[in-house]
C-alpha cells in the first residue's frame, strides 16, 4: 500500500491587490449577480469568463420551480461553448450575492460545475485560472483541476 497526498495551492488576495485584468473579471462577475434569477434560493451567483480571444462572457444562476435550474458558472461556460466553440477559457471569476451583500467567504463552484469546467479545460489543453471572490478576499487557483482532484475524465 502506498499513500498519495493531494495538495491544492490557493493564493489569497485582497481585492485591491489584484491586477487590472483580474479586477475587471471579478467586477464583471459581481455585475452578473444582478442577472441571476434566484427566487427560491435567494443566492445570486455571478460568474465571468475571459476567453483566449479576449471576449468576456457573464453567467448567472437561473432557477425554476422544478429545481432544475442552471448555476452561474455553467450558464457562462455553456454560452462560451455555444458561441465560441473551441476557444479556450483563460479565466473564470465566481461570486455570489445574498442577504443584501456579497458573500463574505469566496464562493466556490458546485461539483457539477467543477466537472463541466474541467471538461472545457481538458478540451482546451491548457489550464483555466479560477478566481473565487468573496466580499474582500479573492482566492486564485491555477487550474479548475485544483478544485476537482482525481478528475473523472475519459480524455
Ligand atoms: Zn454549479
């Protein structure tokens, strides 16, 4: 028997320490929370993608009474897949707004979104940087695989 240790490297920034590109993407994710339709959870998730071609895409969770809605992260990456097929996603920023303010702790994608994002990253053949934004702090990871170790993939 051997034991394997898996580590995840997370860099923690204050919002003001971010470079201009990362600030722009976090700001876009915050703006996207306003497009969320979340009458059931009242948890308004916003995301923003920066594609390799410079295009930015916003996403926001869209709920419905059948509880078969779509998360903010997948609404953005499916939009990218539909409108810019084959263009790698360079970065994704995620945040959430609830109870009258942005979440204090950085917001992290659910397991389904992690799987969807990993597949975009694998198809692109290059890592997708992940920015998880809270009210003041932003976690930055260099690959979506850092959020989904031992990734399920047929590739
Ligand atoms: Zn999700």
